[in-house]
């Protein structure tokens, strides 16, 4: 594993450039949202439910790196919008399980379609070598996103 703490100016510059590029691209992708009334955090919770399946609010809070009371508020907002449903936990009746609704699934699918189309348009402006490098970097970026 690389030690970037003493890597010098080149490593610092590369980390800075990576951070800047990822943040700028992320902001541009956020503007491709289907439902502007949802916060980025609400969209992230829906994405987590789509990827991981049903979860308790506590599990969602851990996965989203927010405090449990904040997740309780987020889930309540999503439920009020008809995007999630709360059901009794099968083993612990004191808890609830959060699941996405069909409406949320359709919204996420449209959001993915719109963002993919946006990225595909951007990628169309790359050279074949740049596109190959980006394809090769995708699994590494995915790994960084989940560390």
C-alpha cells in the first residue's frame, strides 16, 4: 500500500488533482437528478436500499455515516414522499425495517439512465486511450468509494 504521507510534491499534487476532479464530476452528476425535491442524502439512502436491500434505520445510519436520529428523520421524510415503507422487524418487534417502494425503484432507474447518458456524452469526447484508462480506473475508484 502506498504511503503518501512522505511522497513529496508529485503525490500531493496527484491526490489534490484526484480530489478536485472527483468532486467536480460529482457535482455535475448531482445536477442530473430526476427529483429535485430530494436531498443528496435522501438519494444516497435510496441508492443504499437499492444496492443492499431492506435495512433497519440503524443499519442505514452506519452505511450512510450519519447519526441514528438523523437517519430516523430522513426515513420519515422518504416515507412521507412514498419512497420507502416501514415494516416490523421479523425478529425484533421493537425495530422497523425500511424498504424502498416501486416508485423509488422507478425514480432511481430514471436517475441512473439520465446520469449514464450524461457520462456517455462526456466520454464521447475522450480519446480511445483516455477511455481505456478511465475503464481501467473504474474498479479502483469503486474500491476507494467503499473504503
